């Protein structure tokens, strides 16, 4: 992979930042192209030709192949690195948390943040399930991180990359991370391990 | 893996059937334990001790380790088999569709089916997004299957296992598969490849 990848993403999207962080952490040459999602950037004919699902992030490889779904992309990029455990069961535990992130965490924590922070909706106008299930997700992370340093075990893996993306922004979705001290400490460990600054500094 | 796995699942859940099918297809000895989800079977102290996320399916291995998330489980079970492509990019394409299934297909097609078929809600009482986004998912599958025999390429992979689980039940969610002829033909190919009967026969 000496030729650069092209990452199409929205810099406000945690899903897109996952891909940017992993490429940078692994030293993969990558070009970032901004896609303005709220402005319709995933609905243009040019973008839909690259990803008919109309979602970011995508990665376009030098041979023209396109891959979508943030977690599938980062598994592909990081295969063989320390971010992916070497033993089959530890890999499975990593994937377990990555699927859980997309099904039981992102649809509540990222969606509530989007509605509050970007769409400027009033908290009273939101579906109460977003707060309830987001808190369920944070509680499960807190219990997990009370036992191990990282989500899938003792070392930093892609499970942490996937889950930190929106957890570190959760306050923008109205979740108070002061209630989750193990999660807060873990966010710092993951940011340090990935070599990214704390949220609020430039991502 | 000579000692049997224990699969905890609800036989009405496509997510649980994925695990049962893959274990059977690979000839892995497995014991099935029914969990009655609508009856609260995932909320008992015993079940929550196995999976604090309170969801089925889970697999308990002979050493006592527990794995959750249907798609993570089937990747672990099928690694090294013909259901998982051998080349890294083809594996990535498979995972792409498996993440897409959990984020952009199951939350609409399976959820609408659950509300209509099990909860017996009236179609008028449902969130219209369920029908809209479910149809979006079926359209993208139809376009994909007009070009290749299976979702991730020319051979049957776990992407097909993951996606067939609720697609073959989509009519119970009010989706008319007559509008998606390539999807219908693919369902037959996947059922034949997995050695399971058509839906409606015992799963």
C-alpha cells in the first residue's frame, strides 16, 4: 500500500474519524476528502456511484476498489498490526464489541448527539429511547472497563477505536461521563494509545 | 472443538438462526437452548450473568467463555471454512455487508417484522421509517445481486448468511419480495447452499 488511499469522510463524524485515526496510526499514506453530509454530499450522483448506500466513510483504493462501513474498513487496514489480536478468540471478542458498537451504542449515543448538537433539537423533542439505551450502553462499558484496561482485553484494539469515536463526544449528546469514571479513564488511554489529542482539540 | 458448543437462542429470531445454521453447516456439535425473548428470558439473573448486554444469541464454549453478537460468533465459527473468503479484500467485502446488515437492514426489516408479526401492531401504528429504510435496503441488495451471485462476490459467504436471516422473513414485515426478483432467486441459492429448507418449513 505505497500508493495513497482516499478517505471520503465528514470531519464531524466519529465513524469517519475511526478510519482517519487508524490510517495515521499505522502510517498508511491517505488523502482525506471532505464530504458535507448535512449539506447532501452523500446524495450526489458522483458519491452514489462510489457508494450506492449513500454513507460515509468510504475508502477508495489505488486500484479503484471501494470499501464502506467504518468497522469493516479499519479491520482491513489494521489486519496484522497490534490493533488486531493474534489469537482467534481474542479477535472474536474484538469483533463482538465492534458489532455491538454499531447496533447498541452508535444508534443511541451518536444519533442523540447529532440531533442535539447539529440539528439543535430540544432535549424534550427527542425520542426518550435515545437517552435510555445510550445510558445502557455506557453502563455496560463501565462494567467492562472496571475489569479490563481495554474493551476486548488488556491491549488497545479496534474495539476501542470503534467505541471511543462517539463515546468521547457523548457529552454533546447530553450524556454526563462523570457518571462513568472507568469510561473516562479509558478514553484517555485510547487517545494516548492512538496518538490523538483530547476531544475538542482538532481531531 | 470436539466438545459441544451451547447456543442460547430464540427460534423466531433470524440472528439466532444464523448461528444454528453455521454450526450445522460446518458439522460443529452444538446444543441449542431456547430463550424466550418476548417472555423475558434475556432479563433473568442467570442469563444476564452470561451476557450482561441481555441479548441473544450467545454461544457458551466448553471452557466457559461466552461470545455474543451473531455476526461475531459466525465469523469465529467459520474462520478457515469456505464461508469466509481467503483473500483479505474479499474478507473485507464480506465484513462490510455484515456491518451493513446490522446497521441498515436488521433495524428496519427485522424490527418491522417483529412489530407486525409478533406484537400484532397495525401497519398504521408503525414508524414509517421502518418501511422506507427497509425498502432502501432491499433495493441495494437487488442492485448488488443483479451483478453477482452472492452478496460479497461469486461464492456463498457469511455475508449471505447474515443477510438471508431476515430477508427470507421480510414478507412478515410487510415487504413484498415480488418487487425484488434477484433477491428472491438469491434466497433460494443461499438456502440450498446452507442446506436449510425454504422459510415456513421448520428452520
